[in-house]
């Protein structure tokens, strides 16, 4: 069963400096039908104007994944982490017992486009932490590249939940497949392009909740980029 969440069905807000879309309920957007999927709680697609950003604020008991599409994201947190996240890098922040951080577009000219994902952790009260890694386009073109996992497998960032996140770029006509073990679910989040998954079409910024499927067959109709979440 595949349930598509079209990009234009998401919650939306524009604050001038921030243009944001919410796949699930978030902030002032409340949607009782879309409160999350399995341990996925938030998928926000944010566009931040040059020189703007999110001031210092706190989080607790959440695994936060950030993925930049265009531009750069300057990050600073209370653990001492201070990095700039760029396209094809994956950032994992464990909020745990509590963390404060800021996120800012450091460019004077270029806008920032990124996805931020929140995942419920396997338990509360974890020690806060931060990790960031680059996965080059060559590593993930034409294949499913593991970029986050509970065990930090295959050089992926470590995440405190039974979730495996894959990042993929497909050229037109490219195809990949993914087996789902019994009882597992998936979410596919399009970043750009157009694909067909088990006979259904997804386009830029669409998402899909997948259950009761054992094999995902994915084929690109145009150059496409997406994230695939394998969930318990």
C-alpha cells in the first residue's frame, strides 16, 4: 500500500525570510490526519533568504536530520558543535536531555533550501550529540546510498532509532530496488525530479507512506533525487 502526500497538500507558511512546507503537523499547522508516520515526526522543507536564519532555540528528546539542497546552513549548538552544512552532507543532531542551537544562512547573496527531519528516538534522556558527513553525488548516483542508520553502518551517520535512511540520485531511465523486511515500512521523500514507484508517480517534493509492500521498484523519468526511510 502506497499513500502519496502531494507537495501542494502540505502545510505552508511564508514569513518573508522563511518559506516553509510541513509534511506533518508542525508549529501553527495542525493536521490530525498527518501527525507523522511511524517514528517520523517532522519533514519540513525550508527556504531561507540570504543572511537570515533561526536564532538560538532548544530541542529535547528528538533525532534531527538536516539535508541541504542548495546554499549553506551554518550550525552552532550548546555541545560546542559549529559547522557549515552544504549540499550532499547529512547532519544528525541528538537533542536528548536538551540542546540549544542556531541555524543561519551565512550567504549575503544566495538563498538556502534544505529539508529538516525529526525522528522519535528509541528512548528519552540520551546524551546530546552531533555528527556530520559528506556523501558525494558519485556515491549515490544510480544506487541507494545508506546515509544514516542505528549502527552507523557503511560509514553512515549514527541515529538513535531503528531507521535506515538512503540518499539517491537517478538519471533518466535509471532504476533501483529495495526490499522491505516483514513488518517494515518506508517513507520516500522526493527532493526533485519525477519517479515511478511500484506503478505510482512521485514528483518534486512529494512524499509517500509505504506499508505492506515487500519490494520497492523505483525508476526515474527525469533526473531525480530523493530520500528513502526504512522504518520499523
